[in-house]
C-alpha cells in the first residue's frame, strides 16, 4: 500500500473518530460521488485501489460460485442492485449475461455517471429505506450497503426488498457474522439476527466462501422448502472491516 494513501486514510479516519459528524445518508453519498467514482468513494478506505480490486474480486468469485451452485442463469433472470455505486457489481451482472437490470442509487451523481457507462441498463435515484422497489426481481444484490443503512431505516429497507421478491427470488447481501461496534458514524454493522427481524430464519442461508470473500447471505423463501438445506454445511467466518 502506498504512503500517500496511508497518510490520506489515517487523516480522514482521525477526523471521523474525533469529530463524529452526523451521518445524513443523502448528503454523505452525494458528496462522496461528486468527488469521484472509484474505490475511495465506495470501497474499504483502509485499502488502496489495488487492494480493493483484490478484495472485491474474492467476493465476486464467491458470488459467481453461488450463482452456479444455485442454478441461477442471469441470462434469463432479472437483477436489481441496491446501491450501484461505481458499477462494480453492475459490470459483473453484465458479464454474466444479465439482460434486465435495475440499479438503485441514493446519490444522483452516481446514477448520472453510471447511465452512459451501461446504456442498456436502467438506473434510478432512490433510497431503499424510503422508496419501495418497482415490481419484483429474480435476483436482488446488496453488497456492503447494509452497514450504511441504520436503525429503523435498515428494517424499512429489508421490508421493501422482501416486497419485491417472489417465492423463488434470491437476495444476496453481505453481513457481519458477530456483533461488531463501529467507530465511525456512517457504519452500523448488521448480523444475521438483524436480517431475521424481517425475513424468516428458514429463508436465510450463509453462502460458502471458497475464494475467501466477505461473509454473505442468500435469502429466499425457496431455501425454506429445500430438503437439501443443512445450515451446518455452510461454515461462516468474520466479515472484513
């Protein structure tokens, strides 16, 4: 990791820890995306761009492996992404042949930037904690977004996601395997128990991590009906900071 990045990261972290600015999601993410569209905007800020690419790649490989294991052919399925960000996961869906994709994004500068990058896909400026998702979707993805939706807003977001699911839909999300405090105002970690406040526990399946990505859940009514589902077959580990 380069020295300039380290200096920048520790300076920003010290400021956040010392002053603990009030987290206003709309203002926070609009401000970040007005400054740029890279991993410093949406990724793990303790990593530089190269470190984030490696970190994201492990999670992407685990997600792709689960798509294959679960028989999900994105060429035939619709996908809704919560928090499209800089288009990392949008690109993955495109690479898997997805034809119908909707990216929701709380920050208008992000959606404005994404539209010409992916002209065949749709992007809307919306806050999943406030706005219901339009229609229903076969696959819903929310990668490292849950920790930026706090309190009752988090539960509202899950309710909106659940309302947009059919009995065979899959909702993929990162999560925290153990309760973890956060020292910065814009992060509030959620465990499986937090997701179970809205989704039946029988719907929730930890996803295997053969490539060492962060902890992830697959949530679906279909899991509750699966005779082959054995929670002990899905070991979990602690999600990265």
